[in-house]
C-alpha cells in the first residue's frame, strides 16, 4: 500500500473546479513531483491534502487511513507536513521560535532540541542567526527556515510547494541539493515546483498538471525526455 493515495480528487472554489478528478500515489521513500504552469491546480492539491481545503469528491488516504474530515493539525500529527508556497514564516519571531513552532505537537523536548541542532547543521546560516527575527532573512534563507520548520514535526511525508520560487540561481541550487540530501536519507517528498528541470531530475515519478487534470505521468527521467514536456516546461524547441 502506498503511503499516500489520491483517488479521483475534485476541488472547487465556488463554481470553478480547480482540480478535476486526479489520481496518484506516493510510495514511502519516493520523491514525486507535480509540474505545470500557474493555475494548473498544483497548490490547490497540496492545500487539500494538508486539510486546508475540503475536496468536493474523491478519496485521500495517508498511511492507510482516510483523511476525510480530519482537521489540518491532526493531519500534521499523522505525519504529513506542508511547507507552503510563499514560505509563511512568522516574521517577528526568531528563527529558533519558528523552528519550535514546527514541533508544537511533539512531547519530547530532548528530541526537539536534537532536531533544532540538525536544522542548524543542515543550514548553518540559520544557526548563526538563531536569535534574529525571521523577517530579516533573505528569501532563500526564509525558504531554508520554512523547510527546516516543516521537518521539525518529523514527517513521514514532506510536501514542498514552490521551494525555489523567487530565489537566486545559487540559492535555488542549495535548496534543490538539500531536497536531494533529504531524499538520500529516505525522506518521502511530494514536490510542487515551477523549475521542471530541477524537479524532474530529483523525482522518482512525476505528473504533469494542466487546468486541474493530470495529462501525463511517468518516471522523472521519462518526463525529462518527453518531447511535449521539453517544449512546454524545459524551454526547448
């Protein structure tokens, strides 16, 4: 059984259907990516999986349990963490306070302290500035903090929404190499990313979304060599 199973998911904003009956799975230890243009329904899909939006129809099961009617905080407790588009850090709180909020459901202070130490090893700049207000960080540093905060809940599945958006090429490379390291450590990741090349090179499986539907699926490598994907998303003629 897959860790995450999505079956015929439909999500609407009023009368506008943003997600039109998509189905996909994420196996434990895999990186799966959703690629597509703005408005394809990728962010809506992640927000529905994390309990922030209610589906119109369809089934979502995580770790063998249905997510129908389960509140967002309970979904986090089940092991599904979401690093949202636009980072959504708490700008007035310090870096360390942001990280502690990521662990707010945990009852193991020693483990939380260990994980904060691991976050500072993974992203040394956060450790150097741990007492600084998070709002003073650059966009790339805020993205590091958003990812580190999501990992503080020790998730079984980490969902990342547009982690490279608005970043410099160097910072984007750092974020993508961190995703690669997490993958090597066995973290299961569902990645929504505008940079299709970077996403597909990391992904075990990928799905192309267009106007709320999945139009093409395959391994990361298959999609990277697919002519229609190369033309539409990799900027090749």
